[in-house]
């Protein structure tokens, strides 16, 4: 799939963001299967077309979620994803991030570039004020990513999320809109 300017929500020097599509199932799930070693034990993206359809369908249909595929400009391939989940409007105007790079794109700075684009989109057109990333303490790559993006460590939550069959501790990292809106 390409990051065609017609569907591109935001673009940086090397990557663009576009919405999830059901047509991306084959490429996304192939990349997820190739990336199992990189993602485990932190992340479990869908690896089958059926699981992808349910996952992407929620991101496409649920107004409390916004999903972004990270696509490389050079070949249009999917390099990763960034999702804003649990979007709350009103006085809170907040969301929780979920993200992952695929193995072929890892450690190249593509997800960092994409996260910057998502922050601009979240604090701009989505009119959010705050984003939170909940990260397992041992996930040093994810902690470094959000730290570089300007997130601050706000706290520690024991047994916060049920992942891979157990309740896992998480650090709470957050960032607020730069102009205070």
C-alpha cells in the first residue's frame, strides 16, 4: 500500500501517516508475524486477517479511537502504527497511545518521526490537550522513544494492564499540548 497524498493525514521527511484500512490486512499481518521477536513480551498486534479485521474495524469505527499507519515514503510500505485509544472529550480532552514499529523499520527513527506527526495531529485537528503512554518498566526502547518526544514520567501503576496472561506494572508517561489549549 502507498502513502498516497490523497489519504495521507500528515507527512514528514521519511514517513507519512494514513488511516487504517481493511485492505491493509495482508501487509500488516505479515509484518506483525515477522516482528514477533521484536514485539514480545510488550506488544501483540494482530497476526491473522480475522484478528486484523476486528482490530482495524474498531480503529476505523470507534470515535474514541484514532489509528494511524506509518508508511515509508520510499516504498509506501507499512513501517509501524500509532493509535490513540480511550479518547475522552469535554474538559479532559485526552487519549492513551499505543504504538509499534515493525522489525524491518526498527531502530531507524521512523517511529520517532511518526510519533511527532501524531502529536501534531492530536494537538491540532483532533483538539486533544493530553496524551498518555503506559509503558512496562523493562521496555527501554519505548521509554526512550517517549522521553525523546517530550513526554514526562508521571507515575507508576502496579498491575495496571492485563497483557500476555498477567497483570503488568506500567509507568505513566504524558505530554500536554505545547500552547496549553
